[in-house]
């Protein structure tokens, strides 16, 4: 069995482990995980938990007919979140710190940096940060949507080196082991290509949101940023014994060699684009081959509504080739697209800079 080393891990625990029957919290599966967290901390390692289960834990507290409405689910989350936190807190003799995030918090650079600083401060003071999506305020469009991807974002923002996703399945198989007894286990994945994505079907359990698909997405985000991901069976206590002995368990997704800078990671994975700038041949050449910034002259059309400072996609023909922070809004760009930079002031009466997207604020995709 291969060895596994890590210093700062995000451990994601899904609803199927927190509230196994989808009704209330249970510590049935949490004790070995809590033990592993305590032992790891005693060895000087740092742990951040991403815990689902607020909706599942509050489910039997709110009356609903067949399917709960959004407001009913949010009410369940409001009650269930306190139960979920209390359920963890009683397993530890150090402080648990609740962090509730929405996708918006991660897209906003200032809030992103605040989250990063808060996590660092909590770890420095020996608390255990426990992160969940802020289900009571986030509506669907503003949600990360599943805690696998939320855990990947947390690993990125916390600069963790490892993400451990505790699921109710041993890891990745070449077919669904619940349906196909011949399915073969895959212990290590070196590259997350189309074939690996194709192996992941839909959502796995009735209580959680994610399935293998969102776990692979999370592993991919992490791999690109130099973070290793493990998908392990959180119901199997041996997994945590193995991990505690520094051995690999479940499926390991090996990270790529090149680690993006923190800012590039944020631009690439976390920030959501609000619009699209379509560019011409010359601008494509300049961006892709010369490492240049995007000038107004290369923009042929402006799609969507966005403000200065927001992220936009850069499209050439049918492909999104880059993404970056625009210095001008869509209405300003509609006026200055296709023009030379020295015409900006003439047209707008002011200038926010000669380039539309500076190279430092751009990632090629
Ligand atoms: N944030 C949701 C909850 O705590 C869980 C989402 C998920 O299962 O991925 O209930």
C-alpha cells in the first residue's frame, strides 16, 4: 500500500454519513473520523472540515407535504445546521468554528481573502473550522450547489495540500459496483481525462446532493492546483486507521506538477464570468502567443451585462480561450470596442486604463 503524506487537509463529510437515514444527526459514522482528526492534529497536522447535513438534520423539524419547498428546505437548514455543529462539537475537546459560505462570498476577491485570513487565524488558534454552504440565504443560482465542490474551493482558499472526500463508496470503480459485480476498483488516478469523467454517473445517495460526478469535479479543481484528493469510504473505520498510519486509502487523484498561483487559482476556478468579449484574429494571436493584454481594438462584440472589475470570458470563434477582470463595463465597451486605446478618453470623456483586461488579471483556459 502506498504511503500518503500531508500537512493541511480539508475533510469533506457528506449527508449520508451525518444523517444516515435522512432524518436527524447521528454519530454512528463520525467517531472514527473524529478520532482521525484528533490524532492528526496531535501530530501537528491541520484539518478543516466541510460538513453537509444541515438540510437532512433539520428535515423532521419542518412540516411539509410531498416535496419541501425552497423556503421549507432553508428552514430545515437553519435548524439542522445547529444540530450538525453540536453533533460534531460533542466529539471534540477543542473549539469548533462555524463558517457558512455562498458562491458569492468565494467570487468576491475581498471576501475570499477574508475567508482565507479567518481560516488561518482559526487554525493558528487550534480551532476546528467546520464549513458548510449557507443554505438558508443562498438561492440556487448563487449556490456552489454541492459540498464536494465547496470542499474543493475550501481546499483552494485554505491552501491545503490534501482533500479527503468521505463518501459511502470505496472510491472510483470502472463501473458502478452497486449494479455491476465485475466493477474494478481504481486505486490511483494520474490524469482526470474524459474517460474518468465518463465513469462518474449521477448523484449517488438520496440524502446528499453530490454523486461521483461532483467528486471528480472537486478532484479536478484540486489536481490543477497541486492538491491531492482522496475519495474514501467514510463508513469503513479501517480507512481512517490506514490514513492515520500514513497509508493511502480509497482512490487517490494525483495532483498536476504545476501549481497555479493563489490569484490564478481564484481567477480560474472560483470566479464566475458575468459576460463575454468576442475577439478578432489579431487579438487571439496577441493573447495566446505574445502574452499581451486585451486592447479595445481587438474586441468585436460585447455580450452580457457587467460592471468594471467583474470577470468576463474572452471568446474567439466558438471557444472560450481566456477569462479575466475587465476594467470597463459592458456599456462602456460597446462604445469603445474596435477602437484604438487613445480614443477611449475621446469617447467616454475619461479613461480607466489603456487596456480592457490586463495580462495580470487574465488566465488562459
Ligand atoms: N449544504 C447541504 C447541507 O448541508 C449539503 C449539500 C451536499 O450534500 O452536497 O445539507
